[in-house]
């Protein structure tokens, strides 16, 4: 499938999987993975978190991260393995756009100073469909890993 078709397939898989395993690198170069809610607008991927968490500190030291989606209950049967760099933002528009009732468990509202958004910029996405067909997406201009 061409890159545009693959992007649309990946976006559909993101629509079908609202949670994923998010990995960062903690002190001592050890991986740390936690389960998080995933938001997206196309291939722009976002996670909401508290600015006082370990993951925020880990990302300040090393912005490289990994997000694994798929196979969980209620999700699709497609798998996405997403390599990305991450920016930590308090962008007011984005915080308001992503705000929902579920976040009230952790934050007072979209203006809570501890509420930040992790913006993932995918550098490589591996997609495996229900039929076990494997595809690799990379941003335009990136060297192919195939």
C-alpha cells in the first residue's frame, strides 16, 4: 500500500485504540512503560498527564519514546508500534480541545496548572493488520528502514 493509504489505515487504527502502552527511558537508561489514554488528530498523537510525573522528567532528559497500541479489550486487532519524539506542552488551545470528563479524576479542569499534554511526533510507525500484513510508515523524506 502507498504511504497515503498507509497513513489512513494507521489513523483508523488510532481511532480504534483509545489506550496504549507508553514507554520512556528513565535514569540509568532503563525502559519504563505505563498504560495511557491516547488522543489524536490524524498522525498528531497526544497523551494527557500531570507535569509532576516521572514520565515528564524522563522526557526532559530524553525526548525519545515508544507507543504500542492494539489487541486490548475493546480495541481493534491491528497493532501499531510508534517510535516518536515528545514535546511537553501547556498549549491552552490543545488542553481545551483534549479535555474530557475522564480527566476530572486527575485534574481540576482544563486550566489546572498540572495538566500538560505530551505531543508525540512519530518518526516511524510499524503497522500490522489483522491479516498479519506488516507495513512501515516514515515521514516524507525519511530514509526507509525496509
